[in-house]
């Protein structure tokens, strides 16, 4: 985990060979939220991409390098004091040494917070 203590995995559900859902909890007391931003903490987008990478690495049991992120769209602010739990719905496609990922991250009540597609290279 690159950002120690930033989040933890609550559960993982395998939907099919290429689809899985992971529920995470952000730790609202983490130092990142004191700087981004002290009076209105917001989860940095780069941290959400890192979480997606780490969860995909864990699923495939390999090290990944981000090659490309496309169609990234934040549709809601992720404030850990308001919505600390997120469900990442991940669809993957492995081709040779790359893994293409489609992600929809939602608050547990269903509001979409993030949509993105990424391509990772297996190290």
C-alpha cells in the first residue's frame, strides 16, 4: 500500500471471471485530509486512481504500472466525513501483459462518485 493507513478493504465480491466489486473504507483521520482540505476534506483524485491500481494488483496478484487513464470523471466530491465507504465496481480485460480496467466507484447508498477507464501493464 503506497499510502499507508489511507483506507482498508471491507469486502470483495467476485461477480464473474472479469468483474468484481470491492467495498473500502477511507480513514477520515488520515493526514492527507488535513491538507486536502482542512475545513472541507476531499479525497484527491490521484489517491482514488492509486486505490484502483492497488485493488487490481491484489486481485491479479501482480505488480502493475499505470499506462493510461481515460474518460476519468468525478461526479461527486468524496468527503470521508460524509461518505467514508465506497464500492468500486471493477470490470477487467487482460490481453497479453496489459490489464484494461473499467471502474465505477459509488457511495454505499448508490451515488456514483467516479467513473474511469485505465490500462495497466503487468511488471
